[in-house]
């Protein structure tokens, strides 16, 4: 059937009205007398108490509803404009004022933050200048799946070491008995850190397992994954010469990986 512009027009669904930006609170211009000032210079005030005493940590993944205004009452960002769709992110990936403020909150709490420029956008091009004000509601939070383990700086005493210099420790044993070979194709979940605890890659964060041939990866992976069975999760401390060997654009020095072997592809 040929496309008919007239028919398409006749069957169009009326467009829904676009959400309106939430109005600024009455105290957006300056912190009120009952706001509390933190050591960093940010002011904060509980607008709606939450439930429980547990609060998120610096690397936890939080889900929030929020709105942000400049002191003259202009809304520059808001979940309301996205049909009240919550946003989810790790707390160590946001503005310093957000990271500090949300760590003060309990689940279900709504809090207002008056964030000075030094803890906000720091004069970044295209971003609001000066102090900004946020209303944040903490919907939920959970530990980061990519937070660095406590032994990321060096292999612990109970780690095993191979002749090549690769150190490893089984975190969770697997149920299988078969090991992959040098040219096997495997499906894994993994996270990689530098020894100062910075995450540089993670299939866990993407929520998408990776599949590849063991002859297509760094030497430490080729050797290490062959030691594993399906279902096993192991931590590897891979020395520089078995990792990226200081290749341009790649993480340098020893690297640490948590690898879960999901399947050895047939």
C-alpha cells in the first residue's frame, strides 16, 4: 500500500503537552537562616525526611529525582522535564557538591543544596556560572559494581603467582571442570583498575558481557583465563609486560582485573 500523507495526517495522535519546568523555591536566591553550612562551603537543608539511617558512600550508585536552578530562579535542568524519569549514576562521577550532599541523605529524603561555583560547574563553558541550587530526592542507592577492591594496590599474601609473574586469587569458585584453551572463545564479565583504584573499563558497568578469542587479548588475560572454569570469578594482578606494556593511550603499569568466566563458547 502506498504511503498517503493525507491518511497519515488524519490518523495522527495529538501531541502531548511538553512538561513545564518546576518553579524555583522561594529561597533560591540565598540560603535561609535554617540552612546548614558544611566545611566545604555548601549550604544544605532537609525538605522532606527520608527513612532509615543508612546513607550512600562516595562510590555508590544512586537513583535520584532532581531540579536545578540559578539564583535568579531559572531552571536549567530537571527530572520533571523528562516526565519525572529518575537518573542513575555513581556518586564519584558527578559535581563535587552533589557527591557531598547526596552522601548526607537517607533513602526517600529530599534535600536542597546551595552549591558554590567551586563545587558546581567551576565556570565550565555552556554551564551555569556561580552558585546553583538543587532539590534532590534520593530514590534508592546501592554499592558500585566497579568500586576498587581493597587489595588493588598489590597482590595479597594469599594470591598465587605464575612463572610469568601473573598473580591471581579465586574470588568465587566455578561449577565446571573444563578450562578454555589458548585459542578458545569465551564470554566474560570483567572490571579493570589501575593500582590507585581508578576503574578504566568494565563490562559490569555496561551491563553487557564481552565475548572474544583468548588469542586476541593482552598476555595476562590469555594466560589467566585459561586457569579458570565456567562460573568462576578470579582477581588478577597483571604486571606491565603482560598488560599493555606502556602502549600509547592505554593504562600503564600493573593492572588489576576481576574476571567472571560465564561461558566457554562451543
